[in-house]
């Protein structure tokens, strides 16, 4: 029970007056994320959050894994807590990082003493721990510039902490500090990444997915559920609305010029998503569009799509290359799911020669054959939602 987690705060240390609010949200999120793993004492002091298990047998490996996905944490590490006396510190330093020190050739000590009553200052702690480890592990040499292993010793109010190098955290700012937005989610590579990127900036998510049965299958929808479940490990739980879109698409096919199918369909998606977003008290829409990727993602097409939305539309991938998007998708664990070969409603009824520079007046004329408002209303009425993500037992 002597092992704890140390979490370093990220960007939120810069947030002035809102800082307290941010910190409280973050502490709550950590509490919720870990609550089914056992009892923890979680507190914040000097830009570091300590997570101390209050019972034996807590799975700290799993706790660290979950914490690595919480936005607002820049770095984290497991640490060993020992009494504040030099003998205990020496013994702990020699044992806790033993495996790493065995394998290393070079090392250094970094010491910090925030409890000024401790009788040794930082250089003295470095000296003593260094000497002790050199004696215990004679194969080691000291390298202060590029050591294989760094042993950190921090003497704080409640005890002394021994730890190795910290791991990189998820970064960003805590979810919930940036408002709420509705992400238009397909089963593709891009939109889950877009959702993740906005969650990273503190945005709470609601998801809207358009399905066109029987052209799209239940398995295609299940794929989206699994994608969002991955995203929710970072963003927290969310609602996913599934909108039956077959009628809209069939009406477009029957009544509109073929070259405008895609742009008109996208405008419908925006309108429906915006209605759902309003119901869910969202302040923005999110899409996974990237400029120039396909015909519907030219500047003119994006502009023409935006005209039907009152809310701001966030497109975090707009300036990213596919390879950059894929790198993020791999990192967050959505890529493998995204490349499963299920159809998307966007890929049915695709025109042979879509307009890459749609002119708004022509698009509006193309739409004038449809009962736009009634169709949108029907979609919103028939949309069903489910909850995505794990519910922790409080
Ligand atoms: P993705 O990999 O996200 O599917 P894409 O490159 O395939 O993107 P499009 O199919 O043109 O691009 O879709 C662009 C954006 O429109 C998507 O990123 C997503 O935000 C939204 N979108 C596409 N299909 C759907 C759908 N079936 N339901 C909800 N939103 C969708
Ligand atoms: Mg797609």
C-alpha cells in the first residue's frame, strides 16, 4: 500500500481565475474514473495531484492506465512513499527501482525538498542516495546529462516519494471546461479523431450518426458504437443518437440533380445534427472534414454546408494530412476499428461526378423540390439514443 500515483497538471495551471473551477472538475473526473477500483485519497498541492490508495490490493497498473487518458494531466508516474528519514529513503531508492537500475548503465539522482524541516538539503540527498546506489549496483556510473535511469526523490509534507521518469499524460484541458458539442460521427477514420481532438480541448461530447437501413447494416452501426466507446475512455460517457436517414437520401436521389447529391445530403446532416445539438444544449457541431480530402470537402462545399447551420462548426482536422490523422487514430486506438469494411450512408448514392465547387443558389434550387423542414423534423423525431462508455460504480 506504499505505492501511489503522482499526476502533474497541464495547461490549466495557466487559467487564472478559472483555475479553481478547472482543478475541481479534474479532481472529480479522476475520482469518477477510479471509483470502481477502490478507495483513493485524491488531493492537489503545488500543481501535483497525489492519488493514494486507501486499501490493500488496489490495481495501480489499471489506475495508471486510466489516468493516462484523462485530459488536463501533462505527466504521471507511480511512486513509492516512505518515511522521511534517510535510511528509509536509501532503502526504498535501492529497491523500488531495482529492476530498472539493474538494466541501466548510467543513472542520476534528482532530489527536491519541499519540506524545509528535513535535515538534508537537495544536493545532500542527491549525494547520499547516489553513493548508496553506486555501492549497491557497482555496474552503474553517474551520467548527469543523458542517464538511462533517473531516480527522483521528493521530500514533501506527508512523506518522501521515490519514483522513476514520469510518463506523458493525455495533455489538453479537462472535459467539461470547454462546453458541449455534437460530433457527426461516421464509421470512418476521421470523425473519431475529430471527436477526440475536441474532447482534448475540454469539450463534452454528444454524437450523431446517420444510418440508412437497409443500405447500411446493423454491424455498421455497431462499429460506430465501438469507435465511440474508445473515444469515451478519454471524453467520458456520452449519448449517441442514431438518425434514420434512408428516406432523406431516397428523396434526394429521386428529386435532385445527381451532381449535387452529396452536398445536399451533407446540408441535411447539418440541419438534423443542429436540431439534436440544440436539444442537448450543445454550442457547436464537430465534423471530421479535412480540406481537399474528397469532393465534399473543398472550400466551396464546406462553405455551402455551413450556410444551413447557425452554430459554429468545428473541424479540427481541416489542415491535417491523412497520414497525420491516421497517426492520431492509431494512438487513441480507433484506427483498427475504423478500417473494418462496413458501408457508410455517405458511400451509397454517390454521384459519378460530384460538384466540387457548388454554387449556393443552384444547391438551394436543387433542394427546392424537397420538403426540407418536414424531412428534418421527421429525422429528429425518429432519432434514438443510447449511452456510450462505461458507467463506474460510485
Ligand atoms: P470519416 O473518416 O470521418 O468518415 P470521410 O473522410 O469519410 O470521414 P466524409 O464521408 O465526406 O469523410 O464525411 C465527412 C464528415 O461528415 C465525417 O468526418 C463526419 O463528421 C460526417 N459524416 C459522414 N458520414 C456520416 C454519418 N453516417 N453519420 C454522421 N456523420 C457523418
Ligand atoms: Mg465517412
